[in-house]
C-alpha cells in the first residue's frame, strides 16, 4: 500500500507569490515535488531542473536525492541581483553620507 503525504511548494517574486499544496507519495524527492506542483506554469521564467531549492529556509544540496516528510514546504530560490554583503556596504555608505 502506498502512503500519501501533504507537502507545499512555494515561490515568490516581489510582486507575486504562490504556495501550492499537493499530495505526494512517501519517498518523493524535493525536485519531484517541484515538478509535480507545475509551478513553472505560473512562473515561466523558472527552470525547475536547475533552480536552487530549500526546505523551510534551509538549502537542499541534493534535491534529486533528498526525500520529503509530511508537512514540509519546498522553496524555490531566485538568483540574487546584489551580493548581500555588498548591499549592506552600500546602505552603510549611504547612511554615512546622509
């Protein structure tokens, strides 16, 4: 007998966010859940085969191998436009001037 479990797949842009709940079979990998969610139909700029993934804010190194547990949320991560260290340095420099 195959057991199903409920998981979520989430992606966010500044102007649009989406969380998709779905039932998957036990043993479903992180990457498989993203494929099954069809989130790429909503966000056509995502390459679901290469996008960086995480679970509840922690990066997953091997999403093709790591299996999910009941209730976990898979998150798709966008590429950063500016390195966070550089962004902080820019803000500090701006504050010092102003």
